[in-house]
C-alpha cells in the first residue's frame, strides 16, 4: 500500500477517532497517538514477550523525538485481530536504553482496558500486562 508523500508542514500529527494507524503496523482504525510519526524511526527491534505459556514477537518502533528516546509497540496481551492497542513509552517516564538494535526498558504496564468480548465485570477489565524489557526480551515484572 502506498502512502502519499507528506509535505513539510504536515510533520506533526494528533491522531484520534476514526483514523488510520499512521505507523503502518496495522490497517486498523481508531488508534490514538500524538507522536510525530512522520519522523523516521531510528530502529525496529523485534521484542520477544515471554509471558509464561505464551510467547509473542512484537516489532517495536524506536524514535528519537526532540532528543528524547521514545518506543512505540503493540501490546501482545490485549491486542486482537480487530484492534491493535499501541503503547508509547518515553524515556522521560521510564528508564530505557537502545544500542545496537537492543532495547531495554524498566518495568511498565499496559494502560488499555480490555474491550468487547473480553470485557469482564467487577472492574477487572484492565489489561494486566506488566513487563520489563531486557535486551529485546520482555518478561513479566
Ligand atoms: Zn495490554
């Protein structure tokens, strides 16, 4: 799928509502983001999530935005074929390092609520993913 070239004055996005996922990771609608995604990512490390019985591989996008390291990835636990739940982690909020395609991030949690058929009662509907990434391997933290 080809995208039209962006003009210089269109470098900053605020995405909400029914918009296409500007990362191109998915063709899903409605992902929220305020990242400048037109600046090219400095890397795309593949992160292996070892979540007990299940293992997922997620391609993260690493950006350098105004000198701040920023990671964008899809939560493997609560994303569904219908909806990709993106997470943005900033170096100002979490300690992280990215060298030689190896990403490490201190423990962080998913902020998405489980929706649709997975919705549970009693307020237990927040995604429980909480991991630390150590050299491209994410484990529960
Ligand atoms: Zn999640």
